[in-house]
C-alpha cells in the first residue's frame, strides 16, 4: 500500500511538471552591426556585366582584358575564355614576323633559266621561283622583261614555268569556307603570287529585276577557266550580293547571287584558282609584248617533278617587312598575312603554329585555349582568349620592335589598334593612351550577337571608358 502511494505521488509530480507553462530560455544579447555596403565594380565592369541586357546582345559572349604598363591585369571580364577573334588575330602573325625577322627583312623571288643567255637566246625554260612574296605585281614583271630586253634577250625556246612550291599543301587553309575561297578576300596562298592572286570581274546588270547579268570579262585575265554566270539583277542600291564559287586549280568558276540595277558595269573581286599558272601566263604575255618571242607555253611546276639545273637571271626583293605589316594592319588583307604565317613555318620546316607558340613562350606568354587554323583570322575555328591577345599587345609594343609595331597599327586619338569583323564577330585590340597619360594594352572580343550596331556601340563605350581612366 505504502509503495503504491509513493509511486502515485511521483507520477503526479511528473504530470505537474509537464503541464507547467514553459519559460523562455535566457538570451545572450550582442551588438548588431548593419551589413557593410558592397563596393561597386568599376564602371567598365558594370558596363560589361550589363551588356547582355541590351537588345541585340542578349545571347552574346563578351570577353575583355585591360593590362597596366607592366602587363598586369587591371580589369577583366571572361578574359580567360577562348573566343573567335576574326582579323585581330592578324597581330599575332605580324608581331611574330617583326620580332623574328626585323622590319627591314625582304622576301625574294628568283627568275631562273635552264640554259644561260647565249647569242640573244635562252634555249631552255624560264622559271619564276617564288619565295612567298605577297606583294609581287604586274609592274614588277614588266620591269623584269625590260631588264631581260636590255641584256639582249630576243627569244626563249622553252616554256615559262611558274614555281610556287615553296609552300607545301593546299593553297587554301583547311577551315576556310566554300563561300570564301572563290572571292577576293579569300584569295589563295602560294609560294608564287601575283597581284594577290586576285582578279576583278565586270558584270552588266539587266534592265529589269530578276534579269540575268552579262559577264564583261576580268582584269587581269584568268587563264584556263570556263565561266558560268548565274547572277541576277536586283533593285538599285541593293549592294554586292555576288558570291564566287571556285577552288584549287578549278577549271570552272561560278558567279552567283545578285547585282544592283544600274547603267554601269558592277565590279566584284575574285580569287585565282591556280596562282603559278596565272603568274607564268602573264609573264609570258609581258615578254611577248616587250618584243621577246617565246616558243613554249606557260605552265605551273608539277609538285614533285624536279627542274633541271638552272642559271640565275636575277633576284627580285619584296618591300621591307615593316611596309607589308603596315599594309596588313591598314587593309586587313588575308592573303598578305597568310603568306607571312606560312613563311614562319617554312623557315624552320615546322607548322606555323608551332613556331609562333615557341616564340612567345620564350617571351613569357604561354597561350591557353589558342587554336590557329590560319594566321589571318578568316577561319571560324581560330580561338584565342582576350587575356592572351592583350598580353601579346603588351609584349609586342614593349619588345625590341615595339616602336615599329605600334606605328604599323591604325591610329586614332590616342588609340593604336587592329580590329576584326565577320558575321557575329567583332574584336578590337591594341594600346590606348588614357587622359592621364597611361599606356594600357587591351583586347575586346564579342561573339554571337544579333545586332552589329549594338556590338559597335558597346565597343565605342568601352574605348571611351578606357580613355577616361
């Protein structure tokens, strides 16, 4: 009984404790500090981060890098991501060539014969052996003919042979598009080049919309080609809608697209399909016009067929490299750039990309994400990061050829620059002098935009923002 009473009392006590109102636990009070205001990013970074909200740039990829005078990063936005650079990539080729060869370097073309001049005649063949000069012109060939005339040459018994074998492989880069390689801006690259391996075709529009145009001819003449003109007449002011389709050693060239209506001939520029034959053909004609008879025909050297021992008639030298580089930066010429690019590889018997990587690695730049399918940026498979492109500008402008390099770039109000543009791609790189006198190197690349005007406006805002630093 007593035991049961005790257990009953204990149970009652437990129930009373459980039913008692709960008391709040003691709280340790501490001073509460208001969160600090986050530091706003610099205006340039604000601009870059907000750019994707602008119409035409919603899906664009935007990369930017700005370096100080010591080559250290001041500002960057997606700068370590690889982008398609277009023609700003040309600075990689030109800067490498200037540092490796020097600004006074010249490229040689040799005029040879398989027999010497004797009694006013060359009994054998005459050979134009190219060394990759991108600047050889018809005027140069006319000068050669006059030189031979003064030396007493009256007759050539053999052929005129164009030898472009200094560069091996295709005359077009692997990743150039079908719509590029027939047109003047995509002209081929060969050991022997004449007039940038280009011609101008004249097209006479019809008198009504949709009417066929008439091909009036080309200047210079392109030998061994059959022309198929499928171009049609479009409304006035419609612009150049012509695409030329051809290929390596193609015997047929197609002209397609539209020509604006008008009373005068409309001119388009095309790419020569067989550069060595083109050069040999025109030299033969020039010799004949100078009064030197030629018994044989103009031909291109067969790739692996050796040519007999030759006598050197004379050597032609290109303009100095600094003039070629200045021309490249001024006109963004793919052909001129690609000749230098291939020569960089041919010099050491290796790929141009390997030569370029090794050179800049020795200068402290190891590329990340670099892909070179050409040296001019025409291939959409070319990649480079904005950081590495900006670093290149810093090293090139501060290197042994820095003054020559900077002076070769386009110039505008404290800006030395090279741009790049193709469908969906805009890029700008170089050196800018700020309003406080600082000289900063930079690279801006925009890919995949839908409105080129929006991309241009962003570029201008960024340039202004850098100038205001």
